[in-house]
C-alpha cells in the first residue's frame, strides 16, 4: 500500500560507546497510527542493517513508544568493528499502512585497560636463578594497550634486588648466595597507560642451590658375613655417606658398585646393600673361594666429587642340599629260586650330598617299602646294600606270583636340614629311590597235552577250511609260556603234502583238502606243543564218515533214437538200455524218472527202481491222426537217483544224488507213394508248433493275436462269400476247404524241385526200404536208387511256424472232412502225402 509517516523521530542518528553491556538504550522513537487503525499490526522491526550485525534490537517501552538497545552479541568494539551502522526499521498498523525509516548509530571509542600477553597473562610465572649467577636480565614481560598508547612498567616491592625497564625486561641487581639470601622472591609487575589505567601480574623467582663440595662415606665397617641361599632383596648392610652442601635437606648422593657383580646390588638413592641373585656356596667359584669383595662408589650428581669404600662379604655354607641319587630308579633281574642273602644293589655308590661342609653332607638310608618288600632287606642304613631274605618260587601257590617287585627306599640327611633357604615352601624333603626287581621265570616244565591221543569224526563232505576239532596243552610254568602247535608227521598222502592244518596259537585243526571216504577212511598224524625250549607230542586220528556224495554215472548219458510211428506198445525201443554205477551206493538203490519231454507219457523205463540197468519201453501208441500227438521229436531228460534204500553202511547224512541222461527220440511216419491222374502236383504246407514250457507266454501272445487276425479274415471271407453267392458261383470254383490249398497246373513235361538238405536216414518198418529225412523240417524222401522218377512229387514241409498257423490248417482239414464223400476223397488225396516220405 501507500507509504505513510508512522515512525516519529526517524530518520535519526545516535551514538553508543564501545563495550556497552547488553540492554543499553541507544535511541527512542514513537509510532503514530492512522485514524482508521486500531493499533500496530507488526511491531517495529530491524529488517536490515548495513553492515550486517545482530548487535542491536528493539524493545517496547509502553504504548506506542519503542527503544533501540544493544544486544551484547557481539559486544561493540571500536578497535575491531565498523564505526557506523545503518538500521532499517519497518512498522505496519492494523489499517495496512506501513513505514520504513533509517536509524544511523555511531560507535564511540572508550579508553581500556592495558592487557598482558604470553604466559604471564594466564598464570603466575616462576623463574629459577642459580646462586652465584652474575647480575643481569632474567625475564621479559609483554603487554598491549587497546588504544595503542605507550605503556609504562613498574614492580613492587621496591626493596627487592630486581629492576624492570620500560620495555618489560626484568633483571637481577646482585649475585645471590643460596645459603644467605632468601630462596624465593615474589614480584608484582604493573603496566600503566597514559590515562592512568593499569593491570598487574605476579612473577615468582626461585634461587637454585649449587653443590660444589665432595661427598664422603660415613660407614666404617668393611667385613660382612651372610649364609648362602639368601632370598633376593635380603639386606646385607646400610651404607651411608654425607655431602657438606646438603646441610638442611636430604642428601642427593648417588651410590653404586664399582666392580661388576651378579650377587649384590645397592640402592642408588639410599645406599642399602642387598642380595640380588642366588648365592650358592656349593657351586663354583664360591665352592673354592667363598669371599666376595666389593668396591662401593658415592658421588654428587651435580659435580665431579666422589668417594670409594672397599668391603668383603663372606658366604657361609648351610645344609641346603638333600642327598641325590643318579639314577634314582634301578632295574634288576633275579632268577626265581635264587639263594637268599645275595647282594643285589649297593645304593651308596649312586648317591651323594653336594654340601661343602662335611657336617652337612652325611646321609643314611631308611624306609624300605613296597608290595613284596618282606622278601628284601637293607643290610644297614649306612651302606644301603639291598639283599634278598627269602626264596621266590613263581609256581608256588602261596607266592603272589608277582613278576616285578616295586620297592622304595628313602635317603635322608643325617644333620638337621635347612632346605627352607632354597625352598621357601619346604615342609619335608626326602629323596626316594625306586628299585624294580624282576623275578625272571625259569622254564622248569614241558607243555603237557590233556589227552595223549585225540579222535575226531568228520563227514567226507566237510568244506575245505572247516575246523574239525581242537587239541590243547598246558604249561605249569608261571607265567605260562606261549605254546606253539604244529603238525610234525602224518598229515599228508600221495596227492597232498598237507591234508590238515593246525592253528599255531589256538590248536584248531582244519582240513586243507577234500576228504574222500572211498579213498581213505582214516587219517593219523602227530601234533606237537612247544614253548620254544621244551616240547611234547600227541596223536590225532581223523575218522572220515561216509556220505552219499557221489552221483550215479550212467552210460550212455546221451543217445539219439528213431522209432516208427506204429511201434507196438511194450516194445523195448531199439533194444536201448542204460547202465548206471555209483561209487558209494548199492546197484539196487537206483530209481529212474523221465523228468522232461515225455508228452502224453509215451515212454517209460523198466524196471523203474532196484537195478543198475533199465530198458526204454514204449508205454502207449502215438496218435497223430486225431491231433493228440503233434511232436515228432521227443527230447527226454532222464533223472537217475540213488536213494540208498538198501545201503546198510553208517552215514552222517541221508543225501540223494541225481544223475542225468538225455535222449533224443524221432518218430518216423510210415512212408507211402502217392500217384494222381492229373498232370499237376499239389504242394501242401503243414505248420507245426513245438511247445516249450519255459516260454509259455510266447505261444499265448501269438495265439491271441492269431485268433484276432483269423476272426477278421473269417469275417471278410464271409462277406466275400455272400457277395459271390449273390452273383452265382462259377462251375470251376473249389469248395471252401480249398482256400487253404494251392494248386498249380503245369505241363506234364515240367517238374519243380525243392532243394532240401536231408541230414538223416532211417529204414521204413513196413517196406524195409531206406529213406532220408530233414531233422528240422521233417521232409522225407526215399534213398536214391536206379528207379525212375515218378511224374508226381509229394513233399511235406515241417516248419517252425506259429501254433496259430498250425491250428488254421487243422481247422481246414476238419472242415474238409465234413464235405461230401467226393470232396473228402479229393482232399484226402491232397493231404495224405504230408505224412509220408517223398517217393
């Protein structure tokens, strides 16, 4: 808004002295408000100062009157601060009117007290002056005047022998004598400015004494005597000296030992002579020269004056060493049953006391103790000779059977000991000698077996390495000797050097080779027990027990046979028989089983038990026409057991052993000749499956898949047949059974030859003619001769097709049999050659 004149008395100029305290009034003014205003909205405020400062503030005096005052922060200083300050004062009334005016303040200079500088300004300065120092300058004080006026120095009291110059130099006016003059002076130094303002400080001056007299010893004694082994710090003597300069004050002398010494030291300030290190009278050089000479020295530290004093210290021996034995333990061996009163150890030869004085180095032995010490004694306490007072027999049951006796003997000083000088915490000090006497056993007895002979019965099937028994020997010596067992004779045969082995430490007997009752029924050998010095022997008999461990061995164990398909029941097949032998079984103990391959039980052995010879018999006829039999080759696995039913010999275990014979029997069909009137040949394929029990899942899976496929093909065939019937079948179409046959029409001049390898031959039991056959496919033909070839050739092919295919053929044949008689005859002419050899 518009500026109005609200500050009455401003602008203005005012003066204030430097160093004014806080709250000093500098200038007063009034505030006039407009008629529309009810008062002051903003109190007068210093909004700006030039130069910037906070040394001023505004306080209300009452109503609308205000005063500018000093704040004391900072205190105004004419010498260091600006001389003028322009303060801008702002005010506003409640009507919104404002005013801004300037108050100029001038700082007025004021005379101030002089100010001391340096150490004298903050403390009382102490100055040290040596006596006999020539007069002269000793110190200077400094002071400043804030107004830079010239200052004047003075000192009080005026009677002291000191002066001060206008520049502040303090000087002594005489040469001081410490013994005559005061030892200290206090000077009041005053500095004054031209207006008479002043400041005062105190200076202390001390007079220092100097020592210029030679010190001297006052102690007259020169010989001292102390016992050895005094503890460090023990006082030997109190050496004193005097300095003439120190009449009324403690002496400031310095004591020392001039010659180098490791046994004693002297306090440099007090002169107390005391033990510093161990003093051993029994060690060199004191053992030979027990006197110690010392040169004492005293001097004044501030001068070259000194004095010397010679003394001698004699070291006396004390009984501070106990007897010592080296070694302190002894090991001796004594044979058992040694004669009593034999000297064993002379302890005095190993013990000594190193004290110098003969009255202190005498000792004696006492206190023989320890378990079994009643068997020993000391010949005398002085000699220390240890002897045995009884006989020790380790085998005697009354003897505690201790091999090592632990004895202790005490060795003590004869004179009263004074060990406390060396061992401060000494209560009782005895050296103990440990004596270990080992009673050496004597080998008096030989090992003794509990039995003079041992008999073990062992099965012949016992595993190699098995333990079959134990021999045991004892030794009456104590402690028992280690007994070692060995076989010294008879443990082998012509095949094995060692059949048996014995544990050297335990006596266990083990077998190293397989036992065979059929070869050797009894083994006898000799064992020895030894304690390395003496030995004894015993006999061992091993009876081998028979066990049925041999399998029947049959001849032949493999054979191939061929039989005609119409062989009569009860016939011995090809006159075949097997003969069996068993080394450990009676010939009448055999039994015969056909374990595998005997489908439909066509074959048996007779007799089936009680003989070592049995014949292969045909038990039932073959039936291939009805499909009951499908196998043309039989692989029989024959088991022959020896049940030992008639054996009367003693055996440890009833075992059954089984021998095996394998037979291959081929069934040969009756060969016939097939002729037809058609200039063609018919190839009939017949597939057979040979069932193997070990792979039962294979035919199962194949059968399931084949049945599924056959059902699908049958369904398609029915659909096709219905379609063909609807159109009318052609006159030349074959019956349904022909779906499974293939007919090829060729010229009568043409022949198809099948290259088949015929690896076997047999004789036709009907015609007596020889024919060849293939062992895998079953194809057959008459053995080559000069007879001319027939125009028709019928071939049967045996294959390893799946069982499902074979079943399909069988169903085809079965369906063909249900056709009318004409078709049945035609089908028979086509299928019969499948069971006959090639012509």
